[in-house]
C-alpha cells in the first residue's frame, strides 16, 4: 500500500430510519467527522445520514462521487483521485455494509488495484444478522441475491436452492423486492418440501423487527404481512 495515499474507509449505514448511533459504533462517527469526500449511491440520503451522525459538520465542504446502476464503468476510474492526492475518502452504502450486495465492491476492487489501503468499519449487515438469528448452518452458506420473477424460473430456483442445502448442508439466502415479499413466501410454501426450514427476517434492527424460523408446513398456517418490509429469506433442508 502506498503510504502517500489517503485511505478508503468503508462506512456502514443503518438499515432503517432509526438513529444511526443506536446501531453503529462510535468509530463510524469519528471517521465521518474526519472525511469530507465520499462515494455514495444517492447524494441526498448520504447528506442526511452524515448530518444525523455529525450535526456540526459543514455540508458545504462535502464532495460526492455518485455510484449507482447508471454509473458507467469508465466513470469510476477517477473516483479515487482524492485518495491518490493524499486525502481519505469514505465509501458509503445506502443501507448496511459497502461491498456486500452493494455496487461499492467495484470501488474496493479499484482501490486494491491502485495500491490504496482499504479500511472496513464495523456496522450492520442484514445478511449476516439474519444468518446469525436463523439457527441454520453458519459454517457454509450462500447469498443468492434476487431470484427470478418468472414463475417457472422462480420455482426451479427455489427447488435448486433446496437441493443444494440438502446435498451440501449449505444454507441458502436470498432477497426479494419488498412489495413482492408476501408472494415469495406463498411460492416458498407451495414449492418446497414441508419439512424444509425457512427463516424470514425483516425490518432488522428496527422497532418492528421480525425474525422467525419454521418449517414450510408451519409457515403455511402462519399469517404475517411482509409487504414493503425489507426482508431476507433463508432456507435449509436437513
């Protein structure tokens, strides 16, 4: 790592609208106080988060590079110029930890390629927190991201994950667009074996947090409204 370069800090954020320091350690606040240059998905929400963490920080001195689905690969090549100039930068996720189910991984890769020190900070990851609370195998697990929308493809994907969990004793995690959460739970109940265990973890770290692991058969007799609630789904067939 080049000692003349500034460090790239991977700054986690909260998973909902609760006060940041209820779920983030003081070390995150110290870095936010120190750093003025950030790489973010959305400037407006990033400014709001920074203000809540450090209300005394002058918003006018902040500089943002925008990294989202509209950012072209060639555009990010200069995002770390501030680090090369000797100043620290912060990579800020919209929710949770940068680089985990997050476009920030491209920036971290670029930092390594340019000999810039990467410093990950402790914070909430919905994937890890859900896995911790599921009671399923934490020695071997796979995060599958979003599963297909097409009904037949979705059914095949659910069956494939169930088979992998059984054959390899490997827990399978995935997410769904929040407004389709209720539908995916219905699909799970209609597709998977009745004894397959399913964990639903939603609103993690929030006052409305709900985390429950039951068999498919038990879920069939449970009423829960997951509509528009950020959720992780975990399955494991013993």
